[in-house]
């Protein structure tokens, strides 16, 4: 158990809908990262937050948004869902800049029908 | 050119074999090097973490970093069927506040 908690584990929804994925980082970790992994694809970096502030942005679509709250948990919002958004969404956390070790949650599996 | 290159495999070995997994990278500023194991559709699990150059051993696993060649390796001794998974390398630099770069992963199957 990495200590990173993600909910829900599985989610099935329809095209055009909106979903929210939730992540609680490991105790003491200040940074949260979101990644997308499609079937047989590598990890695609979406966005990073550090202590409530957006720190880095990757290949995140405009239909997607995220935030990190004062208690350090984070939410990833996916809207106007398309079939191609079906993927595993991982949250990861670390202590902060220049600490090196990144720990992943078990992921949220999103299926868009 | 991708920041991190990793042979996707698949790699198939008999139980007990020594497995060698490798990644190359292009950014000489990378200082943190990690190997993750990912079972099918599960979260990546941090296996090995190395700062800068050198070797690190943990049980049956040895991680090597050669910064002069921009090459990292993970060796698995006495491989077991439970080692069957996808192995991802990852790295980051100090200057960019921990943005991580991942390889695409190597799929390994250990045959009993």
C-alpha cells in the first residue's frame, strides 16, 4: 500500500457527461500529480499541484481541470466526456520539489460508453 | 527525440534467469532515477530509487545508473513468475521542480 488513496476505483459513464476523480496523497506529501494511462499506452502526465498551487501542466485537455484543496487532497474533473477518455487515471504524490520519490495510487478506471 | 527511451519488449525468460532492463535518456540534468513495477491495470509500485550515479541493491534487484552514457539498468536475479509485470523507468531533474519523465515500460513474463 503506497498510502495514496484514489476514489472511485471504477466509473462507467456516458459520452458528454462529467465526472470527478478524487485523490488523497500520502501523509506529509505536499505535491500531487495526475497521470492518464490508456490501454497499452505509457503514462501521460496531466498536471501537478504543490501545496495548493498549480506547478506544472502536461498534456491536459481543456475539458479537464484539477485543483488541490487546503487539506492537500486533489480532484480531477473531466467534462464533455468522449469515448477516447476511457483510461486509467492515476494520482501520485511526493514530499515536494527535489525529493525524487513518487508514489502512485491504485488508479481510477474510467469507461465512457 | 524522446526524453526517455525504453524498449517495450515483450521480454520472456525462464524462471531463475537474470533479467536486464534498460533505459536511455537525453537530458544530462536528470539526477533522480526510479524503477517502477506495474501489474496489469494496477498502480505503478516504486521498486528502486537512486540519486545521481552508481549502483543500488535491494534483495534480488539491482539498479545501476551510468550518467556518462545516459543509461540506467535494472537487474533482477533469480527471476520468479511473480516478477511478471511491466517495468517502467522514470527520472527527474532538480531544476524543474520534480517533473517526472517516464519510459513507456517493458513487459516481462517469467515462465515457470
